[in-house]
C-alpha cells in the first residue's frame, strides 16, 4: 500500500478522517490559496507557508486540503491521510457526487500562491513562474496512489471554469478547482508539467552530475515533534540511539545527541534503505511509518492507554450523559471509528470524549471487522483490536 502520509511532509493531522467513495476513479484537485488580491500594477507581499498552515489548522480547518505546498521552498504540510476526504471544495446538496469524496482517492493540494505575489524584489504572475520546488516529490507521491498523469478537462492555463459532470464522474486524473462541478472558484490558473522538476515554467538545463549530493536539509513534524536537519530535543536523541542500536550509526563522529545534524540524516537514510525505501522516501528525514518501525511507537500526543479506554467503556455508558472517564484518549479512538465510517461525525449524540453506548456499538462493529464475534465483539476494547485500529489511524497503544 502506498504511504498514507507523504514522506518528508510536515504532519499536522486534523483528525476527522472520513472514507472516500470508491466507485469513482482516483483524482487530485489543484488549488492556489489566493489569499490576497493583487495586480500587475499593484503586487502584494506573498503570504507565508507558516501562516497558511496556522490558518488551516485553526479557523480554516473546515475548508482544509490534504496538502499545503510552498512552491518557493518546497516545504509541504499534510493535514489528512491520502485515503480520507479533505474539505477544500463545495459539496452542495444538489450535487450528484460528494465532491470531496468522489474518487478512490481525492487528494487536494493548495499551493501557497496568489497572482502577482511579491517575494523579495521578484513578482510572480502565475504559479508556473515560481521555482515549483518540491513538485517532483509531491507528484511522485500522488502518482503512487494511482492518479493518472492526465487532465480530463484540460490543464489549467487561465482563470476560467470548465465543468462537466459526466467527465468528473467517469475519468480519473488531475482536476483544477475550476473543473469541479457546482463550485464557483476558478483557480489555480496554471500548474506545473508532470515531468517538471522545479525552477519555473521554462525548461531547465541539465546540471553537471553531483557525485556527493548534500543530505536533505528540511524538517518534518510528526505528532507535534520536529525531526530533520536543525531539529532539537529529546526526540532527536531517542532516534539517534535507536539507529545506533540497530547498527545504523556509521556517520556519527560523536553523539548521538539532541541536535539533528547531517550525520543523523545520513544514518536515517541508511535505515530507510534497509526497509526497502528509495528515492525521496529514503532521503533521511523520518516519515511516520519508518519512525514507528524504528521506535516501536510514535512519540508525541497520539497514544492511548488500553487500561484507560477499557475503564471508560465500562464506566461511561452507565454514568450521566456525556460523562468522560478519559476524554482525550477516548476522542482519539472515536476519531478513528469516524474514519472507519462506524460513527457519524455530524451526529453529536454519541458524545465526543465519552465512551457511551453508541461508541460501544461502533467499537463492537470494529471488532466484528477484525473477525471477532460473541463476547469478543462486545464493544469493550481488547489489545489486538485496539492496536489494529491504532495502526490504521496513527495512534499507539500503551499498557
């Protein structure tokens, strides 16, 4: 299975995962943030990547995409896993499809860009005038999910709408926001070629081969902790010590320690290669899957105590409505059950954070999916079923 989380992306998991509609072919939808209105006569300063990440992870979460892409630096943030819908297009009641879900995947990308943005002294009229840094990595990951290299309604070259419901429902590939039925946005205006590797819209000369490419020097965020060049903290030391214990410490001259250096990156790249990763997936910057395999868990906030959720499942149904025995951990389990389609996130009756009767019933349905029956599918979590839910939805199980 391809990576649910793009290798090298900064992970800011919003939760609230929900399945897509598998009867439609796989799609990617291209957007620009277009957060300011500028003109050739009156350009405006570019709105930064970090400010857009902050917006979509806070007040803008209700319209968040899967991917936020900085075409100037190549930084990429991911907010939803590939197999979940995100929320960047309208899905009005009269739509024949749920537009955010109309595909085996429907991966939505927001390029941090608006026409005539100014970066330093340079003004960029269209997205393809930027360096398009990181596009090759982003395109490769989306292709791994079966999205074909085609624009069924034409590659965007201007800000006009071209919408066709029949094509939308029947053909996989890349779509502009301007192509999505019953939407009114006309972005992105332009988009890089599938074979483009960065540097703007004009063909770039082939550089002289570099015998010793520099290690990757960017950071990623996993469960709120930083990894990659320049990251600092106990989590960096923990990774280095685990690499040495596994026999991947040959690039250290001293350490490991709490400051992530090129040596950490090179050792981690060796470890990724040992797992069968290659290319940008083995550039030495951790992804959630490889990190969990190295450490046996994902450090950070997404962990659940088996004893706590069992206690909640035994206590909350008989307590007063909405009682929360271990609310934060139960919420993690409930978010996963929502992503599995076993709880309806739009129905507040089940009580977020409370392991009440509706959550017990939903967990029983999950146990049945795990091939349990009878008293083994009574809705009270067991270690195996909870670990399988955690493996599918990026939380770890303790106790």
